[in-house]
C-alpha cells in the first residue's frame, strides 16, 4: 500500500545571518494523520513551520505541501493550508461572528454568513457569537482562532503551540477539536511544549534537535526505545548491593544507588518484566523490600533521553531574533 504524504521535505535549510536555524530538515507526514513536531527551544521547530507555510523561503532543499511545490507553487500551497499560531489572530473589537465572516470573505467563501454560523456551532461559540472577542476567555479565543483557520477547509493544518497558557479544560476542548479534524481527513502538523499533548494527539512524533530530525516514531515506539524504570527501596541498607545484583540480572543495565532513600534503580527495555516478577526475584534472593515499582516511560523521559539540550547560544533560532 502506497503512503500519500501531505508534507514531504528534503534537506530544508535556513540561515539568519551566521545562525543556521535548519540544517537539512527531512519530514514525511502521512495524509490524514497528526504529526507532533517536538524539540528544545531553538531546535528549529518554528522556523520549520514558517517555511512550510510559505512565510519564509528556504535557502536550500525542497518540500511539497498538499501536493504542491513549496517555492514554485507557493500560492497554491497557501490555498490548501490553514495556520493557527501561538497567539490569537482574531480582532478583539469584532464579535466572534464578525471575525469569522471577515475571514470567510477574505477567502472568497461562497456564503460567509452560513460558514460563520456553522463554525460557531461546531466550536461551541454560538451563545457568545455576538460578543466582542476581547470579552472571550483564553480558551474561547483559541477556539475562535482555530475556527478561523478552518474557514476554507484546509487539507493541511499547522498548529504552532495552540494551547499555550490554557487551563486543562480549555486544552481538552482544543484536543477534541483536533481529533475531530483528523477523523475528517485533515492532516495536522502540531508543535507543542506540552509533551502530554503530543502523547495524546500525535500518530507520529518528530524530534528536532539543532535544525535536523533527531528521531521519529510513534509515541509508543519512542517510549519503548527508552525503556521502563525499575526501582526498589530496601529495608536494610546492607542489602542494597544484593538488590542491585538482582536488577542487573533482570535488566542488563547498570543499577544506580540513592543511599539516602535506600533505593536502587535501573532502566529496562524488557517489556515482559512485571512488578510481580520483580518482587518474586527479590524475595527469592532474600532482599527485604519497603517498596518496588516498574514505571513505563513518559514522553518527558523520551525527550530528555533522546534530545541533546546543551546548545551553543549562537546556534539557536532565538539568536537570530
């Protein structure tokens, strides 16, 4: 089965003076999926989004977005995409309805009034439709901003940190809207600082570091590459070495010691290692326990493990500002 890619780039590069923000970025985002673009500050995420949305021109490399060449067919790309940035683009002096009608007219939608009404209902804003957007809560403004980006039913939607600063309830509302878009066939490229958000939404994750793709994979695949963390807390400090021997045998990894807590820990990639098995092995070895745990990795663990966060300030995209 041939995969159709909504976003496909090869060797994208971008400089700002002496700063190399992108150093050969290769992306392949399958149609109808949500791709999470993650990385430390200055890794190149925002520059990548600006390039792929035609706001910047690449210095080298090539890309196709929604089937069109990023440089030669930039106008066609813009007609096929939607963009929601980190900050709301709606006019606070206009009502929600007026904002959406304005966007619809700018995009030459056939029936701006009907389009606005449909989007207001879809995003739960009908009751607030005729209030100035400046009176909306943060979550409501973000929903209105997302609705505005969907006026033209884009094939590819770029979301650049769409839930920054929102409370958990508002964030969940945005998540539900994004999932619904994927179900309708829209491809979503998402950058976010919230790793839980990427874990909840993304079909695939691209970790960007120093302007290049460092790792790719599904959230589950990336977690399995890091491995679970096994820890035991012993009742007698004299048996810590014996506990370490058991963990070494079970995990094949060098254990670490926390003498203040009487804890011994190790990372394992053995998916068959369960807590009952761990406790049985320690009991058989005569190790008295106070506590034991086998903790599956989170995306935070993946991020810290796979991404080098030690950057030369001159190499970050912030240095280009």
